[in-house]
C-alpha cells in the first residue's frame, strides 16, 4: 500500500493540534470512521516501505528490549489482555 500525503495549511485546526508541544495523538473522524494521527519520528518510522529495512538495527532493538517485562506480573497481564479483548470498541463489537 502506497502512502499518500495531504498537505495542511498551518492555520488549519489539525495542523495546529499536531504542532502542540505535548505531541499527543490527534484523532480525526470522517464519515463515522476514526483515525489516529501521530508525529513521524526518525526513531519510529510508521510505514510499509521496507526498502531501507536494516536487519541489524532490528536485532539490536530486540536485544535492547530484552528483560523489559521482567517485573511484570504475567498472569495479571494476560488477564488484562483477555478482559480488554472482551470489551466493545467503536465499530468493532467484542
């Protein structure tokens, strides 16, 4: 899927919201469908384009994340995930 860029006027409400310092996601609703807009950063590239994929960088990221969940109560996490899956979401019933 090819990405499509829509250029906004700096005075548009969406552009003003995206330029806020807190960098929280901005939600846009169109025709009853909700979209989440987030700022693209060099560290987190949100794209389907894999032409510059670096397997070494991916492996380094996986190694760096090792142990990130070591203090997490695994059973509580599983329970939370299952409970969240049972909840209705806008446009997606459980």
